[in-house]
C-alpha cells in the first residue's frame, strides 16, 4: 500500500493512495475494523506490527463491494509528512562512489551517519525556505527506509523483515555552511538541519510493494527539466547493511527513518524553483523553493556563511 498522512479541518488522518484517488483510511478502518484502535496515526499503525497491507486491502475491498468507497475519497486536503514525528531520522553521507569523487572527500569503510531533526520535517507540496544570507543550497534526492520493528544488533540478512517500507527524502543542504563547519569537525548536522530542510513523502510504500530496493531509478526535475538521474544499485552500502549497522550503535525503533544518501550531479536550487524528486515504484516528492520569510536576527545577513552575531 501507499500510506500517507493528510490534514483536513485541522485534524490529521491516515490516507491511502489507490486507483480511485486518495482515500481516508482512518475512516475506512473505523467502518470495517472498529477494533483496530491505531488507525488514526501512521506511526501507531507501524508500531502495532499489524499487517496493514492485508487489513487495508480487506477494508477497501469491502467498502468497494458495498458501493460506498467513493464517499471516503478526499480531494481537498493539506499534505503532511507521512509520519508526523518519527522517533528519529538518520541520514547517510557519501553513499555513492560518484558523489565521493565529485566532492574529493575520503571514503570510509563504514557508513557516515548523521541526524536530520524531526522539527525540520517538510511535507509533499511544502515550501523549502532558504536562509536569509547568501548561501549555495542543494537538493539531495534519497531513498529512505522506514523501520517496521524495533531491532538491535541485527545482521543485513535479517534487515528486510524489520523494514516497513520506503519513501523519498530530500536531504536539503546549505553547502557554504557545510564547508565552514567541516573545518570545525561538524560538517553535516548543522548545514543539513535548517527549518524545512527535510522534505519527505509523498507517502510510504510498504515493503510488500517494494520487496527489493536495490535497483530503483531516481530522477530530479527542476522547473520541469531533468537535472540528474541515478539508481539505487550504485549505493555503496545497501539499505539492509545500513539498517544493520545503525542497529549496532543504537536501538532502531518502529517508525524510525533512515535516508540512504544521494548520487552525483548538479544539485543547486534557487528561490522560485519547483523541485520534483522521483523514485521508481514510489512516486514524486514535489516542493517549492522560497526566500526566507523573516530575518535571522542572530546572524549577519550580508555574510556568505551567516556568522553568529555576538552581543556585549
């Protein structure tokens, strides 16, 4: 299934993308499976361990046969991140050889993992807000896995059974800030965690529909023109290896997200751009790029890397 979170009249619900459109799965399960109490939250559905593919298909099939499924289709709504507040979001740097080569950075024998903060989550159709000081900002299209079961010290051969599904993550990065922070030994977390710098979605495709994530075409379009193409087969560390690795140094929890890195190419984005990040079998994550809505009073707006303002 393709599962999403949407907001209507100020309330969030779980939806499913089906042939007929977007259906309110929370309402559907309320009618057909009233005992399933976790239907109101995608995170709770994942954490329940329920076979949502089977339950959802059964529910929608019954409503379709009864002729009332169309009443649960939603046309006007606000997209939200698929999981509103994942327990944690981790991301990888330098997981494609061609990206290592274009950055002239050193390859390591283990994944380079850093956090993307939940507070910076952005939804499909949401705005990516640029900082208010001169800055080269890049998009980074990435396949992201969603953990389905808590796990600790698993092996790559065990990882598939712990994955709920896959989505698209845009690891938006402030490059000038990243290079500056690299000299301080902190190249990733700061530059990749400005507000709105973690678009995700539009939905999560369950692993039943993507049993093998190792050969998926990826494409970025900026204002309708293709800017770069790639394929997950070029990842240095596979989705399974990454999940197993992360489970060694921290407990991975149901609902966690791991974004698996990007490939080489021109990634720079500018105010006014419309981005379309597409991954085979998942779909398109679309976002607009806008100017900062307000100044950052603690940073000098005329400086390229926005140095911190010190007050006496």
